[in-house]
C-alpha cells in the first residue's frame, strides 16, 4: 500500500514523501480500513517536525482520523463486517491507503455523509467532547468562549455547543473568519485583529467555559473573561505554554484550569469516549446540526501541500487527504 513517510524522521513539509509499505493485517480486536479520506490536524504538523512522537505501539505514519470501508476483521470483533462504511480515531497511520485500528474506536458513518465529511469528525469531535463537555462541564444555557473559532476544532466546537443549547462567543482573526464563525452559529463573533476582545467579551457577559488554543498571549484575557466558577480548558498553546498566573485570582473566582491531549489516552479510555460520543454527538451529526465544513482536499501524494495549507492558517474548517 502507499503511505506518506517523513524523510529522515522529521522536517519541513517538503520532507513528506510517498512510499510503499506492506498492507496491515487485523489482529485480535482490530479492523482494517480501506482509507478513502484522512483528516489533517495540527498534531500532524508537530509530529512531522519531531515535536510530538507517536505513543508506544502506534505507527510512525502520520494521521489521527480516517474514513473508509472495512476490508478486514480480526478475531473477537462482532460489531463490524467487511464492507461497513466507518470513520475511526487512530493513534497514527491515517496517511495511508489502509489503516488498522482498535475496533472499539470505530464509528459508523451517519447516513447522508460521504467519506470526506466523515473523515473530519473523529479527532475534532472527540477532542471537543472530552474537553468542553467532560472536562469543561458545559451545559445548556451556559456560555462557551472559543479562541481560534474557525480552526477545525473551533468550527466543530461552535456547532456542538449550539447543538447542546449553549451560547457561543467566538474569536478569530480577520473579517472573513469572523463572518464565517457567525454563520456557523456563534452568538457573538469577534475579530482578534480589530476588536477590543476584553471589552467585547465583558459586554457579552463573560464565559462559563473557555476553549483555549492560543495559550500565553490570552492568559490575562481568559482570567478576566471567566465568570465565577468558570472553567478554562487548554488544548494547545500556539503563542507559548509558559504563563505566570496569580493563583489568588483563581481562588477568589473559584476557577478551574485544566487541559489534556487525546492521543496519549489509554485504549480503554478511548473506547469509553467512542461509545459516549456515539450516544451523544452522533445524533447531532445525523440531524445536520454538527457538520464541520471542509476547507480543501488534497490527494495523498500532495500531503506536503496540505501541511503548507494548514500552516498558512487561512483555512476555515478542515483540510483532508484523499487516499
């Protein structure tokens, strides 16, 4: 099968190259998916540059989410059969024509979605659900503040929060992105390049939960934006991860600061999360309430171009590889 390898193990986008490897076989509890589409995510960029190594036992090939058709079923797998249309969360290996995955981390493609639309769901939906709804405890009637609202994670978070009955304040950079966040359902959409974010968020009433992908540069903004009892959830730190915080402010407002990564979680925990996402979020997807936009697609052999597009930061929604 064809896969994308990283020349010398790490490097710039140009280091991604097409290669041939043996096709995988399904072990006990696993399935093999003929990959039709694979989502491109920021952790892929970090791994390509040597900053986010795969967990023990995971393939060194990039790619954390795919959609396709099952072509192999391992011993002990009862739910899935050859020919099923599925999408899946992977520990790695998505930038390939075939991928092997724990059968418990696989979900059916909802009716009406094609492989490209389905490929953008697992990594983003799982990340949003685990961080915004489980760690952040977002409930109907509360307000979610999303920084980086037109990223793949951001557009998904807007739609999931609205589907759950929450209010959304979105920040993004530039008029086009601000308009896009508003069109996706944000109640208040702010331009980080033009608006006074602190004043505008305060005028909007502040936030119960913040989904933060910015990090250091928004630390003071976030502390001020949170209501009493608010939750600040960090899933990336694009401007830096080292921040000085006055703990007394955390105490006086009874705030919770939390964060996580998805890839390093144990297989059993990912299986639990898969089942919960299917029960809670998949009905929203099936109804059309959650349908993250696809910004662009690239054939597998143009993975370097896909990475450059993600690095440029002009996208609204997800970037996808077609295998």
